[in-house]
C-alpha cells in the first residue's frame, strides 16, 4: 500500500513563494533607506538653522555704546556780565556692550564744549565691559570758561536767559572677544547735549546719541 503524506496547507489556501519573500525583504530595506535619508535631511536642515541663528546673533559683533548717566553740579557760579561760569560736573560714564563677548577698550577722553570750544575734559581709564553688560565709571571734572576769554560767544545772553547749553563728545576704541579666539576691532562713540538750569544750578536735561 502506498504511503500517503499529509501536508498542512495555509488556512486561506495560499502559500508564499521564495520570490515573494525576497521582494518583501527588498521593500522593507528600501523603506528603511528612505527613513534614514529623511532623518539625515532633517538633521542637516536643523544644523543649517542652528548655524544661521548662531551667526546672526552670537557671532554678529555690534559697536558698543558710551553714554553719560545721571549727572549733577557742585558749586555752580556764574556771571552774565563778564560772562563766565565755573562748576564741578559729576557724572557717570557708561560703556554698554551688547555682544556675546567682553569688550576691552583703551583709555580715552570725554570732552565738554561750549559752542565747539572745550570747557573741560575727563579721562576714561582702560577697562573692560563684560559680555552683554555695562561698565559704569564715576567721574567728576571742572567746567569753566578759561578757554572762552578770547572767543566771541553768546554766553552772556544764555546765562541771562537762564539756560546754558553744553555739548560733550567721546570715542573709545577696543576689541570685542568672541569664543576666546576671535577678536573684532570696534569703537564706541557718543555726542551729548547738556542743558543747565542757571537759576536752579542743576542739570535740566541730558540727551546722548
């Protein structure tokens, strides 16, 4: 009697061939490669965005700013007839650094003038404004009309009118240091207009740019 061998058949009556198995595996590999390339693409785009933002913010070096802060007068005396004035000007010199690295600046001079003629100066010592911070330097100087004696001005009318207008200018030079390796030369400058109330002997207004 011939021996019969019973083989189990799939429930749905369909048997997957070796060719179909290979196709399925190739499809899986292809899908994995697509996902891998997609992840690489996303990573590259992310890196480009990070580098762009980094370059536009951290690595972008701006000029620091130097300004005069709160100011007052001590011992203000004047004569509209002569005309002349003498006072001690108390102020705060502020060097503002908005960069992502310290700003090291050399010594400089702040000059105070009446109609372009110097009436007083104050030295700014060599120093450093830290990363995204403001260096504050207290200063006092004498302002007087010694240099105006031979100059034709409207000083007498201003003193009689009650408001004395002075200007102040300064320029500091230095370097901004980034990442401990990059140094960029930058300068900080200012131009201020100061109005003094003669009768009250106070600083009426101070505007800098």
